[in-house]
């Protein structure tokens, strides 16, 4: 499967050379998008930059002070898209197909304005002297014409914003819609760079790596609500890319996947995204709970309580709680399931439920290791003479679940062999998507007026 993943990356490069503006999923399941970034941060960047972070049900704004030598400090403010007053009557809030693009981006602007006032970078009803540069981590598939022009290709992760309105977001420039909202609300911010969370994680790892003795950080990986990878491709320019960082959008990978009837049932139930994002549906936190629930119902059949048949009644966090239950007779699991499904399970069924949850999570970890191994091989740094490669990882699956951190290394050892696996340094990214966005804005600013590329310090 590693070879199939790596081969798919090569097909994607060749497809981009043939037609860089059109993605054909029948040719390559990866979008292989150009991040339009021709340099990695040096670790010496300084100044105050803002970051907007949007890739799920929350929107976040970050104020970062870069201090050089790979160091920075930051503050943040977060709001849920489900709590926007303009879409309170919609079942999915701003994710709903009836919500307009203007409502979504006005919500972003209002949130930024509140935060800038709090941080004393904005005084209401007073002339504003300083316009701060911002990076926007926009974690949905986009086609980048330039670093500050990103056309949203399609929503993923259950988003449908604007699809039932005459004010859609899909097919339009994310940066333009954001800056227009800033102007409407008189917010002294300007988005100068747009990227996704995976590219942001790569940049954050590269910036902070400069203060430690690690091999070059050439891979960014997200393991959370979704899964995705970005990497540094040294031959990118030969395949028609403007920069050397490529955003794979690998959640759509569909070659040689170990699918089961559980996966097929989950995929069929996802009407808005049926047949797509097959890898993501087997790996990501957005689906692990539902995969586990379907498996439990299929195994227990008529012994499963009525509430267990309700879709999405079991979350990824519930699965983690069940897996880590070390209590006598699995009392923690019994109490949890009693609370969410209003049913008391006998010990034998609790053992079955725990094994099913473990199997789902274990498979997620194994497939994640496949992604890391394939992308690491593609960097051509997996040999002692090259010093290896660092992979910055962000996302709740990796950062919050010790099982995931431990077992992904075990699978890398099995896939690559212990000696080669040791050349892959897994670097936990502390808020890679937020920090990386601000670092990107600083890197773009530092590169103006310069020539050439500075990939490795």
C-alpha cells in the first residue's frame, strides 16, 4: 500500500504538469495542490502577525509575536460556527447549505475585530494607523493562483455553506471574501497569505526546528478531524508548480484500501460526500466514533440497544475513553455507555465493544503510518547520508491519544525497517495550524524584494 500511495503522488505530479488547473479524480485521487510557497522559514523572522485558522466547526484568530531563533509567543480567541446569531435557526449553523458565504466571512471579521480590541491593536471609533498582516489557514481544498489568491474547490468535512443560496463560497476567492469582510467591518487586517493547516504545520515545524538539532522538516501531517499531508518536493518546478511545497489533499486516497462493509455503510450514509474522502473516512477523528458504532451494532445485532442505532451517537472521544479504560470490569465503559445509550451491558459485551473500538483505532494508526512512510520516501531523505527527515504532526488524534503516538512508530518500524524508520523524526506541532499561518505571513513579507529560494535555512 505504501508503494501505491507513493505511485499516486508521482501520477499527481505528472497530471499537474499536463493540466495544472484541472483535477481529474479518475486520473489521481490526490489533488496535489500548489501552496505557492518558494521558501521555508529561517527561524529568524520577527514581528507581530495575525493568523486566522478555519478547518472545522470552530474559527480561531491568533496573535503571534515572532522573536527569532525559532521562538514565539501567541494569544488566541475562538468561536464556534454553530453559535452565529445570523444562522441560529439552521441545524448546522454556518455549515448549513442555507447559510451564505457573506454570513460566514462576516462572522470571521466580527471575531477578529473583537480580539484585536482585546489585544489593544484596535481602538473602536478611532483612526487606525497600523494594518497588520495575516495568514489564513483555510483547511479545505483550494486552487492557489498566487499565495494570496485561493479558489475554494469544494467543501469537505460535512460543510455545505452557500450551496442552496445565490451567495456560495465554492468557486470563489477565499482571500478576496475575507478582505472584503474586513473592509465592511473596518478591521485593520489584511490577509497576505492563504494556506491549509497541513502546510501551516510544515512551516511551524520548520520555524521551530531551527532551534533544535533535527533533520530538515519537509513534511506536515494533520491527524485530527481530517487527515492530510504536505511535503517539500525538490522537483516541483519541473512539474509546473510555482512553489516547492505541495498540499496532497490525500484524504481522498482510494487505492488498495482495506475496506469493510462497515466502511461501505458509513460512506453510503454520507450523502453529501458519498464515494469521496475514503481514506479520511477510515482514519480521521470525524469518523472513528461512527465507524465504531456501526461495527458494534453489526456485531451485537438485536442485542444492541435502541439508542446505539442512532447515527453519530458515539464520538471519537468516547472511543478513546473505552480504549483506555483500565478500571475493574470496565466500569468506566459501562457508565459511559449507560449514559449515552441508556443501557447496561454485560461484561462479555463490554469486552467485545472494547475490542472493536481498539480495532478501528489501530487501523487508523496503521494507515496513518502508511502516509508518513510514503511521503518520507518521496522526499528522498531516507538514507543516512541525507540525515533523515522531520515530519511535523498536528491534530487531536496524534497529540491527545498516547496509543496513537506509540503505535504509529511501531507501524513505521514494520513498514520501513527499524534502521530506516529511525531516520523519520516525528515532531509534535504545538498549534501548527495557527502558528504556521502567522509564520507564513512573516515569511512572505520577508521574501518581498528577494530572489532565489531559501529552503533549508
